[in-house]
């Protein structure tokens, strides 16, 4: 692989990440050198008798090594090869690198569910087809393809992305009208808008960018992932939702988009405990369940606990009293003013407010143009 990259005119250094000591000769960077980057030193990598524990320890060391090399400007791209163990080790380390930095993983597991390896990173995965064990007519071609891909990425100039303020926005199909209006308005005013699909990983990706100082503000219009987190849907937010944004104290305007629904897969996958609930089949792979008064109160308490734990972080909550999703309009299947009212009242009551922590109610539906205009107006106040 290293030779193939060099043949593309790009310098390549082979990094040995084996977990036995000593390792073979020939690597540009020895495993002992990488192991020094473990938080507890090299012995924490080489003292394990269990292979799994050693791989995890080396992954921590490799992560530290890659972050340091990137920070010092010594590296313009990273490529790894591996089976399950190697992929886990290398991909975990790659996730420590910034979004946009080239990272390519050639792996035996790239044709399956790769979410556990990629997380919210932008790692490119290439299926190795055959095992990473020697060279043959298939692997030779795949490795050459991978070498060409990473060499091309390494040659690219770094994009200049800091000309305009970057704003993260969350969206779902049922809040698209609102988000589109907000996005177009902000873009016309010179903002760089990054829209995230609120599918669990979308919210986490936005949080990761906020935590990496890559966002100047957030419009969290669609917080539906909280419903899935609490009720058990497929687009769960994860336990750390909101934390990174609040910790950074960046301008933050949020709303309650699509908290009237919990997302499941195909109809037959909905847990039996919910068989008597109100459903809407969005498509053959997505089934939506209307949330109840009790569930909405739980959402409100969960959200309030997050915000109250960061009592000095600014926010503006905009409540659309006319409904929180396209399905929640009068006459549509999820319209339920009692359930919505429970969410609004409980959240307004539970949130600790102050001069920079405001709750504002509007008599509009979330997709009404008046509400999207209010979002833009409040965000401009927050970011000024």
C-alpha cells in the first residue's frame, strides 16, 4: 500500500500498530513509538496478555499519535487496512481527527453496518472483498484503488471554510418547510448553513462539530431525537444530546420540532407494547407513533435537566403553539393540542430562565412563515 501511494507521487510512511513487543523491522514508525502516546505510557499497551485489551490500548495510543502528527502538520491523510480488530483499532483512532481531514479505511467489514466504526466521523470505508492477508489478483487491485484515492485526497488543498459564520440546523421531513425558509433567509445574509438530518447520528454529528469549534451558532429546530431516546425509537439522540453546544456557550436557538412522534422501522418492527397507539406509516421503512401527554412531560423534564445543568449557557426556546410538525396541523393525524400543551407548559415551567435564557411562545405552526421569520430574528439577536 505504501509503495502504491508513493507511485502516485505522494510520500507515505508505514506506521506499525502491532501489540506484541518487539515488532518486526521495516516500518517507518515503530509500534513502540506509537505506544508512547497512550495516556499511561507504552507499558499500558504491551503489558496485556489479552489480545482484545491490547488492541483497545493501542487504539488509544494511535489516536494520540495521529492527533499529535496532524496538529504538528506532519500528516495530510491517513489510510488503514484491517479485519474486525484492525478496523476497530484504526477507525477509533481516526475518529480523533477533524472532520474534513482525509481518512480511508480498507476493511473486511465495510459492506455491513459500519456505524460502530465510523460514529459521527467522515471516515471513508472501502470493502476489501477478500481478507487482508497477502496479495492476490483481487486485493492488489483494491489496494491500488485505495492508494489512488488517498493520494488524491492528500493532494487536495484545504478548503477555506471560515469566510462566513457557520450555523448548524436540525431538520426532519415534517419540519422541512420551516428549515428551508430559515436556511434560505440566513444564506441570503451571508451565513454558511449546515443542515443535519435529525436521525440520532445527525444530532450527534452537529454536537461534535460544535464541540470542535466548527460552528458559530446552532438553530436546533428539530429536537425529535429526544423522543426516540426516551421512548425507545430508532433515531435516539444518545445521552449526551445538547451537552457540547451548551458547554461551548455559542448562540443557541431551539424549538420542539417533531417531538410529537417516535420513529420505528417497518410496521412489523414496532414493539408489541405499543400496539394500541396511534401510528402513521411514513414509508415502508419508517413508522411514526404519536407521543402522549405523559411522554411529552418526560421529554420536557429531560430537556430542562440538560439546560439547567448548564445554568450559565445562553439559549432562546421558541414554542410554536400551532403545532410542532406537519403531521401535527389541525386535521392531520397527529394533531393533539393537549399533548402539545403538556410539552410546552412543562418545559416552560421546568427551565431555569434569565436575561440570556428565554422562552418565547408564538401562536403559529412550526412550518408557518411567521415562525421561521421569528427564528431568524431571534438568532440574529443571539449572534450579534
